[in-house]
């Protein structure tokens, strides 16, 4: 028998007769200051991991799939005798995708090169890098990996056992090689497929505060991508998946406008689509369990969710509404942290870090400049002209960057406190969405650099060490 337990979003515990495999662990209620699990993860659910796991498999490096605070959390096993070490990391095998892709400092692809460093830094010693498309044996489980149609190493997973076959697609975009594999007459039959329901989202809503453009077209593309996955895998049971979060700030700020504008196709809509396609489908939430035995799949309501979930109501909170208004960026409101260094010093630090990025190299060719405005804690918004090649910075007046920018020029607007928090590593770039507006990738070029990734890992480890010291005291 195969037993699968949902831990929320894309995190799944897979248990066979001999193996415990944890996929894409994000085990805390909040991912960061911006994302949280939706539905909420029941208290105590992570106890299903007591005793450790044999393998952790990561579909890709993004924070909601390779969440190192969660990895730090599961390193310790409390179920040990007084003279045994509680550290499980040396025993656990970590499987992750690798590939020839070079760092792309302005794309979500940056970070995959740091995965082995992160895992070793956390204490894991058994690492199994896998090139998407390869096959790896994990005890009694054969894991076939499939390429994702993205510019960085990412893989979907087919777990094959004598009791059944499970396809976990994570966030992967369907690749033609996957289509060709399942078109083969000898392709294995998939018992359960977890298919992403939100592979497409409207561009520019979070970073440029664009109003929704052609929402019906975006929804149609998301639905078509889902259909293509469903018909390709032809599973006995399809579960719309990798859609277990919503936007929710830590303060009082209302982010409903995000939740009603960036998700074109929810799992509930995907389930309705499966019915239209005459396909067997189901939804499951954190704590619910699937069991596969001799070709039969049964969905159980676990004790943590005895009455199941009202998925229709839950996903109504994150259903796209074309009439929902995207608010204009306001740096006085859309900010994080405090400013303790003056504007000129902050911009100087930013300019130094820009050197060597692909943004800087493109500026070498084009000679392009960039307009940046900082809203200071003194209430004044100041605009500056940045020349990446010469390193020159010119104060050009007050007001938002767009006020000083030609229509086809690059601009960025941000609160000075937010910029300082990013520079100091107190705020991950991926956690700063809706805290800046830009039609360019200047900030992305700098803050996707590995130095910020590794700095945040060190902060997590430092926080964990501090907690241990308090307990010891």
C-alpha cells in the first residue's frame, strides 16, 4: 500500500512498505511576511514526521518548496533516548534537481546553484543531485523525473511501486518530452496525478501595480495548460494541486486585491473542469490522506480534518475578479522596516552591488540610465538618475520616479526603509512583493544574488541556535 498525507500546498509525505519520502516541505503556517498556507495547516500535523524520513525530494529551489526554516524544524527528532543524538540530517537523503543553467540574477531561476550549499549548511550529508529526465531508485520506489518547461532545473516526479504509481508535478510547466513519454504504448498507468492548477498568472500586477488586462484570456490559458496536463497523464484520479497559499501580510494591511487578481484558475475551478472532461477528480487539504492499494485509491479525512474542507468557500477567497481594483503603489503605506542610513548611502550600496549583474552588462551595451525614487522616513520622496556604467548618481528632484521618467525608460519606486531592509538581508526579495513598483529588473538583478540567499540561511540558523541556547539555559 502507498499512503500519502497532505502537509499543505505541494508538501506530501509518501509512505510505502519500506520508505518515507517527504516532497517539497513547507511546514510552517506562514512562509514569510507575505504568504501563508490556505487552507490553514492544522496544529500538530507535522507530528506525522516524527521518527524522521528516509528521503526529502525537492521539485525545485523556490522558497515554498525548499523552505529552509521548515528543514531546520524537522532536523531534530524528539523521539530518542537520553543518550542518543536527535539529529536526523546525516541519515536523510536529499534529492534535488541540477542542470547546466547559469545563474540568471533577474529571474526566478537564481538560487538552484545554492541548494547543495544550503542543505549541507543545515546539516544534511547525503545529497543526490538529479538531472531532470533521469531516474533514481529510492528503496522500493522508482522515481522517474521529468523536465519542466522553465529556464532553471525543475522536475515533476513519477513514483512507481508495486502497489501503484503517483505523479507529483509540483509547479512544473508541462514539457513536450513528458508528453512524448506518456504517449508511448509502454508508458506506466498513473493511479493519482497531482497537477498544478495555477501555472499562468497575469504579468506585472505585483511589481508594476498594473490593472488586470485580458483576465479572460489569462484564465483560458491556465485552463488550457491544465487540460493538456490532464489528457497527457490520463490518470485514474487527478487532484488539482500546488495551490495551497494566499497573500496575507503580517500587519493590518488588506491584501485581498492580490488574492482576487493573481490567481486565474483555482483548484475548485479545476475540479469543475475535470467533471466537464468526464475525468475523476478530487480535492484534498492539509491532514487528509490518500491510500493506494491494488489499483484502488481511497481518500480519508484524517483526524486533523474530520469533517473535510469546504473547498468552494475557501477557494472563493482567491478567485479572480476582473472588477477588483489593483491599488496604486504608495511607498508611505507599502513599506517594511525603518530607514537609519541616508538616501545617498543606500543608493551607493545598491550601485556597488549592481556591478557584474546582467542588468549592468546590458547597460554596458545600451548606455541606459534608470530613475529611482526613495520615500524616506522623513516623508519626502526623492528621485535620482542612476547611470550603471559610470556609477554616477544625480539627484533630480522630488516626487515619484515616474514623474521624472520618459515613457520608455526604466524606473523603480520604493520606500527607503524597504530598500535598507533588503540590503541588510532582513527581508527576502521574494517576500517584498507589493512593497515596490517598477517596470524594470534593477532590484531583481541585485537581490536575486546568492549573497542574500545565503545570508538569510545564516539568519535562520542563528535564530535556531539562539533558541537552543535559551533552552539549555
